[in-house]
C-alpha cells in the first residue's frame, strides 16, 4: 500500500471520529424529556406519563385527566423535542421539573 493511500485513509478515520464526536455533542445540547417530567401552564400542573409500551401523554397532576393524546416515542426516557411537540397542546407547557436529572429547571 502506498504512503499516500495510508495518509488518506488515516485522514478519513480522523475526520469520521471528529464527526462522531460533534454529533454526540449536538445530541447533548438538544432538550430531551422523560416520563416523570413535570410541566405547568398558567394555573395548572401536569406530568408526562407512560400509557403504553412506547407511548406517553400529558396528565393533569390535580385531576389525572389526560391533557394530550398518546404519542408514540422511540425511548420514553429520552423523548426528543420533535416527539414531544407533535401535539399543539404541548406548546404552551413550561417544564419545571426534570425527572432524569432530579432537579428543577
């Protein structure tokens, strides 16, 4: 194998490693949600609950009513913003408890 080929192959591996690292960094920056997260809007409080193997919905903390339709997600402990905001009703909610981090936000 020629030296030039080795240099190019090494360059490709290095670039791929940098791309993979950047993707992981972007994933960490994206807001994710999980079951148990709590939300509020004006005077009501809600919780994100599991309602099927891979489905979640918003339920009222005070009355238990379902305030959104079930949403199918890939991972109930790492729900993307796109998955969470599939329903327009969720757009007005403000998260005040991050269940995964066990802290107020």
